[in-house]
C-alpha cells in the first residue's frame, strides 16, 4: 500500500481521512522525500537541466547594515526620526486643518455672493428712488444738490454696512473653520481608535494564525524526527523490509514443531480449498470493494499467516475483534484505561486498524497487510512477519515518540461467542 502511494504520489481522500494529524505529517514527509529522490535521480541522468551559467542568471543584491544583515529602515525608529505617535498626530492635525480650510473657502464664496446680492439690490432701490425724486424736483437746483448729497451719504452708509457685514461674516467663517477643524480632528482620533481596535483584532488573528503555523511546523518537525527515529530503530532491530523469507522460515519451523506434537498449525475450520493449489486464483482488487471480498481475502491470505491468533496457539487473540466499525471500536474503548487497544479488520485497505485509547480520546492507526509483512501505514518503518509480532513489539516500543502510544491491555470482545464478522466461520 505504501509503495503504491509513493509510486502514484497520491492518496485517496477517504483513506487520508482515516489518518490522524501526526500520521498525515509523516506520510507527507515520506512523499516529499520521494519527490526529492526522484528529482536528484533525474538530475543525475540528465545534466542538461543545469545548462545555464551562473553569469547568465539575474539576481538582486540587498543593502547590508553594520551588523551584516539586510538593512531595514523603520519610520520613527531611526536616529533623528520623530516618534511615530508624534508623526501620526501631526499628520492628523494637518489633515483636519486642510479639510477645514477647504470648507471655509466654500463658505466664504457663498457668503460673498449673498452680501453682494443684498447690497446690489439695496443700491438699485435707492438709485431708483433718487431718480424719481430728482425728476419731480428738477426745477429746484438747491433741492437737487441736496438730493445728490443725500444720495452720496446713503451710498457711503451702505458701503460701510457692507464692509461691516463682510467683517462679521469673516469672523463667523473663521470661528466655523476652527470649530470644524476641531470636529474633524476628534473624528480622526475616533477613527484612529476604531482602527486600533480593528488592528488589535487583526493582530490577534495574526497571532493565532502564527501559532497555528508554528504548531504545524512542530508537528512536521516531530514527524520528520519520528521518521528518522523509526528508520534507525528498524535497522537496529533487524526488522526492515525483506521479511517474507523470514516469515516463511518461521512458519515452516512452527509447523514442524507442532507436527512433532501431533497438532496442526492451520485453523481447524480453514476451508480445504484455501490450501489446495487447484483452487481458482483470486485477483485481488486494489482496495476492498465489498464485505465479501474482505472475508475472502482474510480466509485465503490472512488465516494461513495466523492473523488474529495468539503467537503460540490456535486461540484467537483477545485484542482481535474481526470486522467492526470505527464507532463500535470507540464504544468498546470509551470506558477503558489509557493504553487499552484492539485490532479490527479495515474496510479501507487490505489490512487492519489498531484503535488505541488515549487520556483524552482515541487514535486509529492503519496497518498495511497488502504485502508479505505487517507495518503501520505512514508512521512506522518496522516491518513485522506476523500481526502478533507487531502487537508484541509495540508493547515495549512506542508507536510514535510524540504520542508515546504503548500498547497495554487488550480490549476483549463483549461476548465470548463473538462471530468476528464471519471471518472464522
């Protein structure tokens, strides 16, 4: 199974969903390692990929500081810079002042148009009145002269009133401008506070995002370390790939020993056709496609390899539960202590699932049995000749260093007459 995943560089989504986060990280690390291996191999085969000379490559050169690192200028922190808060305060005051000036200029234009219209109309009325009176009294020169003097006086008074009103209007505009500048400044300060609140929320989101990224990096780092540790452990234990021959030797030796004692290593109820060479050859599909195919696979391939049995007897192992669902396994383990475990036949791959009770919940590890060995999919470099070997091995060795999963007590079936999903009928 693992070889096919690395060959295709693809794992089906429903199978990926069966893995926990740590298993996923280790699996991705293995896939990435395989990608690098393929790349290096291609480079060795075809050196033409590196035809560009270094002189032809474009690049950039960063300006370095006195510490030898890339020089970065942060506004408000360099020598001679004003504090950032003072710069922001000054910019807000300037922005408010310019906005108030623009509004005051518009107010002046409107006010000037009102004053001009008001006194233009007043002058026109006075002029019309003087002209009418002048026609009536044109025979009297003295009266006409006095009338002109009166007209000049009234004109001067109107101009004086116009100038006074302009001054009052200018004072009103000035006060309005100052008041508006303060209002705009307060508005900008409030906007800054809202921005700070938004910035704090953004900073908090950024902090959580960085924490999540850091946690993911830690998981990836742990997965990489776990992968290396398992590789070394497998080499030390002498359990690396190629155990098919070892399995056959062990199986044959066990068979001879039992024959000397007058017993048979095969399960008593194993169908005769499963052990005859004349039986029809079954082409196993890439993945289980039905319950019947799983039962046939177990009977024809796994029972001859004593999967589900105790190491040295024909008794079904107490940790083996046959074909049960993930929900059923968790229901069995829910009241169990940490370290309690069971093994069930997987319906996703040709293999098994080890369900494990942790302090806070459950973990499920897929066991690949598609070849001639048993190994955890994605998290374990150790390849075991039998399923019982894998279980016994992890009673002394943790499955993952970070999780510390050590197999303690087996979770037994609730009923002594369990049918194991029809696997032993």
